[in-house]
């Protein structure tokens, strides 16, 4: 078996992926290929991976291939976690939006920050799909890049590959909520559905009992007790109003609500801060130092990646290679899975994954009120995909006019913002500068 990581120089993703690979029996004796434009970083991470393999006594071949076509030859699974333009392009966009008064705790899924990321990422993803259809047409494409919904929608719409979008947000949220309740995750059943980073827990049961009211009470206690890590102020409010609980905590889901993030608002009242990409760069440098210390034998692996950190790649690879179906939350084209959202939108729902494809589960309807917020983002998805493919600025204007984070902007301000943001990342947006 051959697995390829497109974005193989990521200091954030590779340690977690490696831990999953070393739990996966199908990876024993297999080949892992790292592809990226940053060859020195890949060489550094290859040393790290080989040290982890030695520690875990779980061996596979690790190769570095800077040429994408060669990397894809014979691939069975391709994992994509690229960030086109890197942190350097992203920081310029986020700083511009901050100066325009746009409050972006994340800026990687929706709002003008998420839109710009999508415009850069989608053409790369479609190029990757074209190469895979030519070189390894039977391979799986697992997308971890953001904005998840737009990228995955474009890949599923314009290619014939087996593509799913994978995000750990729902999984991590459920683990946190089970901690609040004092129950094991394995003892709880859930029904989840919605656009990425705003998936809704529609049902959460233990032994047939509805656990959502108890979860809301547990959240109240954590807030009242002054829990410094409590991060569900608006999440809990939306549940009390509409009856379904948004996942991914406030830092993601708040960007979908039109009534919290007003222009020039103070994020501190929600215990949030403006996304500081420079801080992210500092964090990545710190991670690299930890990886180096581990390689040098000066710290344990748990200082680099916690034991509980996982992207479930061991289970996903097993399901695909061994044809042993599994259920997971994945991002796919809706096609009726959520009955009151558009069929041509990308949504996160329970999916049965097996060797030759996947089957989304019938999730039903999201509650009235929340469906309006979700539907708006589904329409925006299509505008962003259209804009990325055609370079049509008017499609981008349609998206920005609908987006809740831009409600306080006049038409002239939106137009200027579009022109300025496109100019900032001009080198990564050839469709807009023909």
C-alpha cells in the first residue's frame, strides 16, 4: 500500500498523522510519501517519523518526493493538508480584515477570511484531482484543508474521485461534552449534521435518554464555576433557543451567527481573541523545537503529540484497505442527507465508509431557525466555488453580501474589500487576473 501526504512539510499535521500510522496494521511494510515544496522541512520530519517508528516498533518506508506527479504514481490513499500561500499570505489577509473592523477568531471557514482561503485552495485542489484522475484514478483523496466545505464541494463536483473531507472538530467537541457529563464517548450515540465548523448535535443519547438538557446544565456549572477553559457561551445560547447544539465551540461557530460578531466588536466579551497568524507562526516554530528535542532524545513523544490526539487515520485506512466498513462524521455533498438543506451543498454528516466509496446517512432536518443560518452558508459555498473556478468577482460579491460577518459593510466597502484582498494574494489567484 502507498499513502501520499500532499503538504508533507506540515509541522502541525505530520506528528498526529504519524501517531495514527503507527497504530495502523495496514501501514506495516507500506510506503509513505511526503510531498511539499519545502524539502528541508520534509527531510527533518522524515527523521522524526523514523524515530517514532523505532520507538513504536512499527515500520514502513518513508520517501520524499518534491515532484507531485511522481509522488502520486501507484498511490492508494492521498491525504491533502496544504495551505496555498502558507502563513505568510494568510497573515496579510487577516491583518487587513482586522484593520477593516472584521472580527475573525478563526478566518478559515467562513467570512471574508474563509472566502479568501477558499479562492486560493480550490484551484490547487482541482489541479490535484486532475492529476490523480490521470495517475492514480482509483485512489482515495482525504481532504484536511480548509475551508473544508468549499474545497470538498469543488472536488466532488468537478472530479470522479473518491473524495471526503475530514475535520476533527466534531470528534473533539463530543469528547469535551462527554467529559462535562462524566460519561464515556463510547456509551453515547449522536446524530450530527450541518456545514463544517457549524455541525449541529441533533441528538445525543445514553441508554435511550436525551443527554442534551443535562449537557446544557453542565455547561452552566462550568461557566458559573469560572472554568477558564469554558468555550461554549454562544454555543449553549444557540442550543437553548433552537434545540440543537452547535459543535466546534464558540471559536468556530460564532463566525456563522449574524448577531454576535458586529463590525469593530470586542471579542473579549465572548472570551475570544482576533486570529493572530503571527502567533500561529510562533507556535509552529515552538513545535519544530519540540520535534528537534524529541529527535535528540531530550523529551518524550508526548511532548510533541499527546496520546489522545488522533485524526482516526488508522481506522480510516483499515476501513478502506480491509474493506471493513466504519461510521464517521465526514464532509460530503448533501444529496438529501439533510432534508432541509440544498442537495448541492457540502455538509458534515454520519457516513458509512468502505473500500469502494461511502454512503451518507439519512440525518433528517435541522431545526427551524438554525436551518436559515445553515442554508445561507450553503448558498455562499456555491458562490465561492463558482468564483474560484471562473475568476468572476461578481460571484464573490454575492457571497460577501450574504455573509453575516459583512452585514455592516456598505456596497462600496464590500467592493473595495474584494479588490484589496484579491490584490494582496494576487500571485495565488490567476483566475482573477487573466
